[in-house]
């Protein structure tokens, strides 16, 4: 949540979900809805546009390879470093100026994606997820996180429709594991304010559900 000594009207909102859940589309749609009501809104994403984020995007699109040994741990560290830079260089300044800052992904993605792909199920995965959370202990907490719950089949069809090169985490079995993990987001990041929205519906229906889910947390403009 916002720090006690922060005196601003900004709200930090995060959109989360598996690949094809619609986080990018719904982030943009919600920002447009806010702006139409005279509320300042800034959309950003992770990996960020900073130097470490740019490197991570090359890894995700498989244009740069990391060593296979401890690859997911290395990515988790890169994401954590990128996140701290992202918060200080982009998120916090806009919050201080009163914006609703909308991030397409944040540390919930790191915990779920890296732990699900980088450790076997059981105590090892639990310990790895806890380590990733600890790596992000200095990251600002969102005021609210919207999880777009979408079936792996619907998400896969959306990815096929949008085309482009296959990305690092788009293997079907892994995406199914990720979808199940997102259903338990509250257990993964206890203490965070998380709301779930059915992401299987059409774009307009999901956008309307997002607006309703966020109404208690985000005021419209003056």
C-alpha cells in the first residue's frame, strides 16, 4: 500500500494474468476510461523501458540467452533490480503528481512465473517463491492488483490471433500451471489487496468488470 508519509492523490494499480489474459489491453482501456473522466492516468509495464528491462525483454523474446543453470534465479534478480529502478524513475514520480499509475505486471508475475518454471513442485518451489518475494521486499506495494483469470485455452487462442514470435514462457503446460497459481494470488502475496476479474469474456465485458472492481479504490476526476 501507499507509504504513510506520502501526501498525494495517486493510486498504484497493477494488472496481472497469464500470457493472453489481456493485461495490456485492459490497462489501456482502464486508463482511457479514467482520462475521459478527467483523472490523470499513466500506463507503464514490466519489464520496464529502462536498461535492465530492455535486457529482460530480449531474454523473454529469446533473442538473448541466459545460462541454463539457475536461469530462473538470474531472471528473478534481474526483474527485482528492474523493478526498483522502475519504481524510483517512473512509478513514484507519477504517484506524487497525483496520477493513477497502471502497471501491466509487477512482482506477482515474478513470483509466479519464475517459481513455476524454475523449481519442482513441493518444498523446493515454496522456498524459491519465498526467496523471490524476499528479493522484492523493497518494492513499493500496489494499492490494488487486478488479476484477470483466463482459461489457458482462451489465452492460447488469443496469443495465436495476435501472432508474432513465440516467447519464453508460452509453452501450454506451463501456462496451465500459471493460470492455477494466479487463482491463489492472495496466498502468494499475503497482505496485498487483490481483486479477481473473469478474463474469458469479450473485451468490453472485461473492461466493464474491471471498472466495477476498481471503483472502491480509484476515485474519478474532479
